C-alpha cells in the first residue's frame, strides 16, 4: 500500500474519534459541526457485492437492488475483458438507461485490458472505471485516460492529501475516492475535498466495510460542496456493518441516504462484539 499506510490508517481512527467527541460535546450531529446540512445524498449499491456471477444471476441481483430504490449500481470487473463486457451489457440491457452503472476493477487490469474494454464502457455509458491499476502506477493511469471517455476513478488506496495532490496534478484520475478510515480521517478528507473542489473534481468516497466509516462518510458528504455518490454496502453478510455498531444512516425510497441526527457520528460501538473478535496478527482486508 505504499509508505506510511499503517500510520495513516491509525491516524484516521484517532481523528474520527476526536471529531465524534467534539460534536457530542456540543450536542450536534457531525455534519452540523462541519458546516453542512441534512440533505439527501444519492447512493449507489456497492461494497462487497455484484461480482463475477453468470450474467443472468447478476441481472437478478441488480434488479432487486433497483427495486429497493438504488438508481446507481457498481459492478465488479477485472475478471476477463470479454466476461466483463458481457456482464455490463447484460445489466444495461435489463435495467435500461435510468440506472447509472459504475465498474470497479480492483487493480486487476493491464493497459491492454483497458484498451479492449473502454470502447464498450463508453458505448454503455459507464459512469466511471474504478482502480484499473494499483495506486502507484501513475504511468498506466495516464495511458488509460487517453483510451476513451469513461472517467477513471481512484483513491481508496491513496493516503493523505499529498498522494491526492499527485492524482490531481496528473489529470488522469478525475473522480476522487478517499476512504476516511484510511487516508487520514475526517480532517484529511476535508483537505482532500477542498483540493478537489479547486479543480472542480467530484469526491465519491470509498466506505466499506465498517459501520463507523459508513456513518462518518454520510456526514462528510453532507458537509462538502463537491460530494458525489455515497457507496452503500449491499453485501448480504457484513458483521462490521451489522454487529459492530448501531444503524449507520437513513436510506430512503428515493435511493438517497441522510445523516443521522444524533450527536457526533451518531452510532454506538458494540464493545462486546470487539471482545468476541480480537485482532489476529497477519494480513487482512481493510
């Protein structure tokens, strides 16, 4: 993940906790302390879901999410370029033009792969191609940006505003996706949003996979002027969403989320859950 990642993740948790304390001290929800307002924030169905199923199974899952109110879905790509195109084509044909389709390659593409898929993504009006390459591979991002009109998105594995400065100045990645639990917390997220705002770049944060990060991200989006989609985790099972904290936000039939009105971030941590699931030394998904 690059130099300093562990320190940035640790700093993120401390920063988020301090903002929670500060908002609770004045009895306000966090968005209000940050100067925001309680407003509807469009959400897309994402998280750890919508993967490499056969096209018709994927279509069934996508239809169910659209029926719940989502007006945007993010599909997993990075399997094979032919299978990726087939799946996106199937979902677009089934759901029509009223649903915004986004795709995420999870760093599993080569430049040659992007050259093959980009014409189809352009034709299918894909909203963005997320993380086709690892975060440090700036040259591949620059090459890929010339291959079509589908915007490139990245940021969940970029740390602090200093790595985002490189993204912005390269002009290849035009959708910024900081993760508040990784990039330095709410304080650093606000700095990144301000940096993006100066270049008229939207911020669509990465949110999975904990209830704390999900709740904080809604407040963050309600407090910046260049906020885009909220990433709603629609995975069938996620204990860090369902058991670690109390419910994280309000989701409406309009496909939008709204920040909680309780003081601070608005959630309480189930410390019994933490005690039952102690940290295990070794690699893991964050």
